[in-house]
């Protein structure tokens, strides 16, 4: 595969530009089923009309690695733009939330359900004791069921802004259907792991623009923290475990 340049390096994958396409190449340890599921998620979300790159193919490289080929979107990430223009960060945050709300306005019944995914993660977690798992399962089952499209990793590094100022949403590997506030709790967590001030700006903006009570989003935080704990990412454990303490034992 003749590549133009590396666009991004992630755990277990490297994304290359090849002409007017982006090719995400997975390492040999990455499960084939997960590659195919990511491509399927992206293809299903495409059908909703959201501004995302089209899936163009799923192949195996000459070296035997699975890869997904999509449209290449020229531009900067919203994360870069926010860092370069901090004076307008509130304006960018409102545009970011508006885009997330557009995602949540769509439905795709064929997507996996978020509640099922999180229940499975909680059950499989070796980081949680039986009491905490029980409390988290109980809280999750009590939360209202919705069927909105959820990105699952919605953060400014996954938004590309092109030369005309149009926003494009990348990386649909975690897409599910479910409750919008669960997706917001995940986005808040992703901000908080890097910058608590940005996390609070996001929470305030999301709750105002979507007319959602802050307390409602916060009720999802222990569940999304528990689902992420299993990734065992460096430097995250302390913050995630502190959020698990929010679970109310009754």
C-alpha cells in the first residue's frame, strides 16, 4: 500500500492518507469482528445523513492487516482550532454541542444498544467488586430507555473542520443507540480526563442547549466511568474510581 502520510496513530491502529482516501490499518492482534463491526457502524450512520466520511471498502493489506478505507476529509480537528483560538472557545463549544445534538436527533434501529454494551462491560469488569457491579447494573436498568444515535467517543479530536468551515464527525467504532445524556456523560468524562475547566464548560453548554438537568447527566457518570475503567489506560484510574464512589448505596 503506497501511502501519502500518516494522519493519526491510535492504540492498535494507524490511519494513513492514500490519495483522496483515509485508510485505517489495524494491527494483527485486533479482532476481525471488531474491524467489520466498526465498518458496519459507520455504514449504518451514513444512512442517517449525518456529515461523516463514507466507507469505501474493507480489505486486507499485503502484510495481512485488516483495514477500512473511507473518504479523506481535509482540514483541522476542532481540538486544534480550540487550542489555536482560545478567545473563541465558547463559540466553538456551542457549535460542538449543536453537532452532538444533531447526532442525537437521528435514529438507526440496527445499531447495538448502549445499555446492553455497558451491562456486558460491567459484568466482565475485574476492576469492580460484586457490590459495585450490582449497584451499577441496578442504576443502569433504572435509567430511561431511548433509541437515539450515540457516537460513544464524541470529543473535539474526532471532529474535522474543512476549509469551508463544515464539520465532519470521524471514528464511529463506539456507535450505539440509546440515551443522549449517556453520550453527554461520556463526552464530559473525556474532557475531564484532560481539562476539568473544559469539562465544566461542556456540561454547562450541553445542559443549557438541550434543556437537560445537570443532575440527570451526572447520574450516568459512574456507569460510563466503569465502562472505561476496563481499558486500563495510564493515568486514568484514580479519576475514574473517584467517580464510581458517586454510586448511592441503599
